[in-house]
């Protein structure tokens, strides 16, 4: 993979549209959704909560396993356009 294929957009922390919460326990991702009152902020669950393994690929296309290769439950919440 060449560096030109990697998207180098800067992040706008004010306009976050997705939030992913990870945990070794599936129910903790739901608990955190409620604890942070994300529904009141317009967030909805985007897909099923499932186990994920996380990898980071840098601008040199070097892959690094995150969390020592351990799998964690991941819940991605997306901000509703109606909020």
C-alpha cells in the first residue's frame, strides 16, 4: 500500500459523528452508552456489538496489533442527522 492511498484528513473534534466504545465485556459497552447519556446527544447503535481484534496501520503501511492482540467487544454509535 502506498502512502498516497491513505486518507490524511485532519479530525474535527467538535463534529464527531461516530463513537466506538470497547470493553472486554459486551454489556459494559451498553452501560457506558447509558452512563454518558449518548442517546440524549443523538447517538444510535450503528451495528451489532461483536468481538474485534484491533490493528493500527501507520503512514508507512506498518501494521501493529493493539492491546497485545487481545479481542474486545466493540460498539459503534453514530450521531443521528436528526439531532
